[in-house]
C-alpha cells in the first residue's frame, strides 16, 4: 500500500500509467518516513527506496508538495553508506538515464544532464558539508569535465550539460563551505566570463544559469566573492549616468541591463504577471538573493536583475540582519531546479515581486503596505519608484515557505530522523555582508527610516520625535520655567 502510489507516480511521469493523486503520494511518503525513523527497519525500505531513486522518471515525478519528503527519504538512503561510497554510487552511471557504449553524442549529453541533476539533488537533500570527503577526485573532477563536455560537438547538447553544471556549482556553493571549494573557483570564474562575454550568442537558459550562480555567490559568500563582484555587477543607474563613459571596462552584466525586453514582446510571451522575476526583500532583514526566475524565454527578462543588482547588494548590507542568510528561501530556490515550470511557480508563490513590465525602478514599501502584504501575499504592491540612493530603505514583504517545517536542527541532526517541524538548519548561515558597487548615503537612509516611523528629521539626520511628543515636551519645559520664575 505504501509503494503503490509511489510506483504509480513514476509510471505516470513516463506516460505509461495513470497518476495517483498528489495527496496520496505525499501521504505515502510520510508513512515511509515514519518507517525509516523506526530502528531495525532498514531491510524493509532500503531496497525499495534505491529502486525508486534509480528510476529514470524519478526527477520528472517531483512536485512542490512531494519534493521535500522525497529529499528526506533519499538522504536517509544515501546516509546508509559513507559520503564517498554514496557519491560513488551516483557517479557509477547505473542510475537514471544511461547511455550505452555506442550511444550518440546527444544520448551521452542527456545522460550527463541526468547525472548532474541527481548529484545536485543529493547535495541539496543532504546536510551542510556532508559530502566534503567526496569532493577531490570525484565531485569536482566530474563538474570540471561537464564544463568541458562537447566543446567541439553539437552546441545544443553542450549548452544543456553546461546549464546543469552551473546549477550543480550553485548547490555546491550553498551546501559546502567555501574553504573546501578553492580548487573549483578558477574554473567557475572562467566559465562565467566565457558565457557572459558572448551573451549575444548564448541561449537564454545558459545565461539564466550563469546569473543565478552569480546572484547566489554574492549572497552566500559576500566576503569571499565580493572581490570579484566588480567584474560582474554594473553600477546603479544614478551613478552610471553621473560618471563619464569609459571604453576600457564594462561589467559583464552591463549588456544585459541595457537590453530590456519590449512591452509587446513581454505580452506576446505571457510575461505580464511577475515580470522581471525579482524576489521581494526579506521581512526580517536577512540577506537573500534577488533573482527568482527559474525559466527564461527572452534574454531581456534578465534586464531588471542586472540593473538592480548593485542597489540590492547595498540595501542588503544596510539591513539590521544583513549579516544573516535567509537559508529557507535559498533552499526553496535551489529546490526549483528539480521541478517543472508550473510546479516551480507554485513553490515560489508569494516571493516574487509583481512589478510592471519593463519597470527597472526599485520599490519602496511603507509600513502600512507591508502589513497589508503580509496578510495578502499575492496582491500587487502599490509602490513608488526610488529616485535617489537615500531612499534605499528596507521593505517588509511576505515570508514563509514549505521547507522550514522539514529542516534539521542547528546541531546537524539528520533530516530523516525528524518528524516534528523545526525552524533552523545547520547551514552556512551567517557570513559578514559585503557591498558590491553603489554609494549609499547612510544619513539619508536613516532619515527615511525615521520618517517612516513618524519622526521629524532635522538637517543633522537625527529624529526629534513626532509633533505631539514635541508639543508635550515643550509644555512641560514651559511649565517648569514658569514655576522657577515664580
């Protein structure tokens, strides 16, 4: 009874059966997790979980509701062996879609894509630094080989493998500490430069994967990666307009910022809802990525991201909790790699800023609007464009997501041994925030915060309190003076 809905969902993903309801699959996975938590039951589930995960249809059967339970089940199965042995099983080429000895180049490319997605899924489902022992000689070598795959072959096949390689590097940057990935950064930097220097000739999905990786690195590793940020992040529009143009250097994302998609093209592609794919700022001020797109139709969709990235980094550095990472949302974004387009939209529902097409202005959110948005997260935000760097004040959007109910605690307790909700994770967590590009007037930003709180700001940038409080204080002072004079 437990396995029947799971087998049916895999069969339906290949088109050879009728799908069971999503609720039935989710319930079966919860029962499976309860069996896994019982001691002495490994022999009852080990074989079946391995068979289901090895199916070529496994990744295609995931939904936004079953993604997290499946991650816990698969991680429990992988934890039965050492990290190196588990990764060796994944790299053996006997799981998922396999290519024979005389397979075509396209079949080999498809097998490489499936392998990279399974590696990414295993990394994402595991704990922080769980697979450090399998990096040298295994994971990193396979990732470097994927970047070089098909350099002289079919461009479409090569691009597909490179997209999955960039996505795998993105998961690695989140799940493995930076000091263990020093051998990977030169390869990643060279690949990002190669893709962005020829942005006009690259497919949209490859550009999206490169931008996602840059956005994640600037968020997760602000101190380590900020020294390279100048190569990618263009200056804010206000500073770029005030500075004289230079022919010597231009940021690698600058061409994307200068080529927005037209309104007619956006409507033709059906991009009027949530166009731009920018994420709302964190409600509690924690640092989070900016780009929320998971698929791309036109390169111009990346223009809002490229234009706003510098201001987003500066604003994140000024937040009260800007040194802390919003791990919950980051896990949600990484999980979208394993979902179809519609399922990923449902996963990110409530996180995407509903901006108007081709509007490249950041948005200021008043406290009243923030409170209303928390109550109704899917309603568009009434907002006004920012016109100066002094208006980069924190917003208070909606938060939440499905993943925090299924986390491991900060002490690294294995995910598969928990059935009660937890709200913390032994993750990369807090890293000092860095600012890449942009000039922020801190006095002006503080002044705007005081205005939002109802205070009267004087020329020195100090809030004197609201008018009523000032009047009361004046009355007390005048009264005291009258008593003294008497």
